[in-house]
């Protein structure tokens, strides 16, 4: 790095850090100002300005606040007191924000459900947080009905919108009930005392322990995400966000929405991402910022060049997972002046930003910021899948460019609330993420579960996930959960699930190695039906490898390393390999022609 590049980098980080700190520091200093007070203030200041909208509906700041007030009164009428949990199953739309914001105003907590989860997994997410009231968009009722048998009988369901078969006497229409409630701000008698330390949301994250875990998001963390990304992007009231990421995740539901709404800007939300319509719509809506995940950028880059590639008004995009091989090509083709990659997790206390758009880096912590943002990369033991400890029993910090696990220091300091770890609804799962006595007796550190390296200039580079988790289509896939779903199928004796690299694709595609009773009569079609019924699309293995046995002389991790390295390369593998071919709707024996089409991108995964 030249002296001029170093100066430019330091200035970029100084400006970015100051913007973010300027907008987030007041949160801890005003503990009584929760999301309730924030959106009331925004409604007064930006009353008739467009706040959040889609192709089908739009809300001004006053309408957004008023609609959320109606939901708050509905929650109160339902007896949802402080910390009562309501589950929400709804696709991206402006109403989504109104629902959880209203429940938060009443003191309740909303569990944001992943709209891709099938029956048992969806029910687990509802049950693990103790939600006894569930708001379901009418379009997602068929998905919800598959989960209903696994829910307790006292669970109450409220449908938003008209069901396909018409209104049902069994289901209450929540949108009709809202007409009974005024939209004015809650009166003093209606206002539950709230502080930024009170619970606001449950957002689910997949880990290495199987089913999704519900991460606690108090009002502080929600406000930190909204104001923080507003500062990171330098958003103003003149900015318009293009948000196609799921609103049940932190990125799409808090970062993308909050970055502009907290400063009087506008947010356009789309139900699902479309590479074909992305630039036309972003241009038509006059958007100036968009939020991404790496897969989104790769899909856009894979699309044929078009006249709209540079006709847009996008000045900045931000997100995570943009790999080095895509970063520069994406920036140059679409003329994006600034790409702000970041590293963070819903539940974690590690947040770093790539303010100077260095290709490949997920962020940087300059020397002068290290005391404020305490993140360490420590040596990792692959055998035990835990940080290695030296002769003194303490963790060993990695040298520059040495790969290790990223840790974030946990502090219960009121002056530094960002260093706290709020954990999950499951206390046992929370404890597994904490590393104690790492550098001195009594200290505590958040285990990211990610392998990273940091260079001599303080840039961080993501390497891989640790353990039995891989990422595909922007979601974390738990191999434990997938294997458990498959091992109950008739004829399956053993299943080992892992992720394999696919050329031109972000993340890793699912692959399973099966030991079955009789490969010749094994019901592949039935297994595929089981996958569709039990697993979300991103978790369904695309490749199946049949083996006579799985080696037991090596550790489980070592066996997977060998399988991962061989991938779906039929020239390395003597075992039969099958591919889930969406073109014909069944598993097909993989051959050179199909493998070539996959590697060339001619088959869409």
C-alpha cells in the first residue's frame, strides 16, 4: 500500500466512523427513546414525505406511524403485554414494517419468520420463542398450514388479507379488525414504559446446531442497525433505497429500511429479487442506494449487458458476501462509485466496514480504532473445532495474514452497549457462542464461527464458515438439520451432508453422501419429494453421491474435508453421482455433458 493509498484509506475510515458514531452515540445517551419514539418523531418531522412503498402500496411517514399505532392497539386489545411474543409470517411489503413496529410500541416482541421454511422447521421457530399469536399473510397460508399440526392448540392465528378460498370463520382478519382502532399516537395511559434494553424482535439465524436459533434483538440493537447503516452510507432525505432482501433478516428488514427512513428518505421494497428487472426498476424508482448479498451481485453480473447497466442513479451499494472475483468487475461494469462491504451477524458483537471499497476485504479496523472495536483473530484447532490455547491455557492471537477464528470482546459496559451479547431465546445455544478466559481470567468473547485473516494494515478477509454449516442462496445451511431430515427415509443407513463449490456461483451447493441398503432399488424420486416437503429450497442437496461405506478411521471433520475436495467431479469420484435437475424435476445421473453445463452456467441452480 502506497503512502497515498494509506492516507486515502485513513480519511475514508475517519469520515465513515465519525458519521456512524454521530448517528449512533445518542442511542445509549437517551435510553427512553425506543423505536416507538423514533417513528413518532419521524412522522412529525417528515409527515407527508414518502416513507416506504412497493408496486402495490405506499405509506408516508404519517401513514406509517398511524398504521403502526393501530397495530399497537390491536396488540393491547389481544392482551399482548410487555415481552409477549407475536410471530409474523409475511412477504416483503410496507405493511411488514407496520406490524412489528406496532407490536413493539405496545411493548411486545415480534418473531420474524423465514418464509422459506417448511412445516416442522417453521413450527419450531414459533414454538422456541413461545409465540401464541401468529399473524399470517393470506398468500402464505398454505405454507403455514403445513406447520399447524406441530403447534400447540392454544395458538391463535390472524390472517392479513383475503384467503384464496374466501374468508373463513376459523381465521380472524387482522386487517379488518384494525379499522376499529384509531391511528393517533398512543396516549400516556396506553404507553407501556420502555427503554432501549427491552426486547423488540426475534430474528432467526442458522448455526451449526441444527434448527434455526432465535436471536434476541432489543430496541438498542434495532436502533443501532438502523442509525448505524444510515451513518455508514451517509444517507440523507434525498436518498431512495432499493431493497429486495428479505425483511425477516437484519440486512433487508433493518439495515436497508432504516438507513434511509431514519433521515427522512424513502425505501422501495420488492417481494423477491429479479436479475432481469433489477436495473429497470431501480432506475424507474430513481433509487440512489441498494443493499446486497454477494449472490445478488453475481446474478446481476451474469446477466447479459444491457442499456440500463449505467443508466441508473445508484451512488452506493452496501452489503456482505461480495467475493473478490466479483467485486471489481461488478463495480466497473455498473459504474458504482462506492461499494461498502461489511461484516456482521444478527446476534454478534463484531461489526466492521470496508469504507474505502478495497476489493476482497470485508472491513478494516485502523490502529486508532482498535480500542473502540475489539476484534481478534485467534489460532484455530481443526481437530477440536475450537480456538487453540497455548501452554498458559490462553488463546493465541494470529500473526498478520494467518487464518483463525474471529472473536469479539463481550462487555457489559453501559458506555459501550455495542459490545454486549444478547444471545438467543435458547440459553444453552447462547452459552455455546461464548468463549471464556480467552486472554485473561474472567473475560468473555463472542465466537463468530467464521475463519478470517487480518493483514498488516488492519484489513479483514473472510475465509470460510466453521463446522457443519455452509452458505447457499444467501442463507446458512445446517448440515445437521439436512442430514436428520434424510436419515429417516426408507433405505437410508447413513447420510453425510456438506457443501461443494460450483463455478460462477456464490457459496456452496448442498451435496449428500448416502449409504443405502440397495442402490439399485433406492427411491430417488421419493427422496426428492421428502426434501421438498421438509427442507427449504436453499437447504435441499443438489447432488447425491452413493457410497458403499463411510470411513470411520478418520474424524468426522476429516472425512468431510475429503468429500468437499472431491466435490461433484465425476473424474475424481468412482461412486455414482446424481444431480437434482430442475429442468425435468428429478435426480439425473451426472455425466460430462450435465457437469459441463453446470460449470458453464448453462444450467441455472
